[in-house]
C-alpha cells in the first residue's frame, strides 16, 4: 500500500501506532450547537449570557464585514490621496481585526459560540453588500461611514440592554471597545469628505 494513502491502522501488526503520517479526513460530531451557551460559574444567569451572546454575535458579524470592507478599499483606493488613505484604511482594518478577536473571545467566555464562518457572517450582518467592483473614493468612504453608523446604533442599544441584565463585562466591552473605536474611526473618515481648499486666492 502506498505510504501516502495508508492509514495508521495499516501499520505492522503489534507495532505501536506512532509515525509521521497525519490522520487525515477526520470527522466528528458537533459538540456544541451555535446559539447555545455552556454553564460557566460567572455569576450570570443562563438567559443573560445567552442574550449577550446573541447581541455580540450580531456585532461580531457586522465588524467582520466592516473589516473586509476596509481591506477591500485599502486595496482599491486611488487618486491624489491614495497614499494617505491606503495607509489609513489599513490601520483601521487592523484595529477592527483586533476588535473582532475581543468580541469573539467575550462570547466564548460567556460559554457561547462565536460566529466564524464567513458564509454564516453573511447571513447575520446588517451591513449592505458593496459592489463587487471599484467605487469612487468618496463613495468608498461614505460606505464605510454608513457601516460604522449601523454598528454604533446597535452598540448603543445592546450595551443598555445587556447592562440591564447584569452583564457588566459585555456592556463594558461594547462601550469601551466598539463604541470608542468606531467613533474615532468615523471622525478620521468624515474629515476626508470635507471639501476645504488648502489656499484661498
């Protein structure tokens, strides 16, 4: 039998099953379903943790789409301000990527399942799909600002509702993490859409 197709069970009789051949094409049962939470001793009720995971997963999906938009526009931006925007959009994308990890890890901390498959993300996001091609730069920036606003509106609502259920940790993440970062990025983007000449003659 070809060594590349052999399974570990095909090794010599009586020999220990050790070697360099990976155990490929393994499948298993789903040990926790999406939309459920495990019981952790966090001092929070099951319902409070389940609700927080639902709201955080919506924000996680939207944040993943926003990150993807930033990367797309970072690649496609053009024109006289290419260099400045190319760097700025990539900086914002990196900050959003760090935020994605923080949201996902908070969901896991609550005993939930963080949405990770991009096909699942597409089912959950509230952010409209951008054209597959390249837009003009002002449209790119406006699209990013609209995505930020969708996320921020959901953040304000979610933070209040989650805090009312006693989950201060998730509420704090939304306020100190999502809201503050998204507001700052909105400021940096919006200033690029102000039509102010460098000189008046």
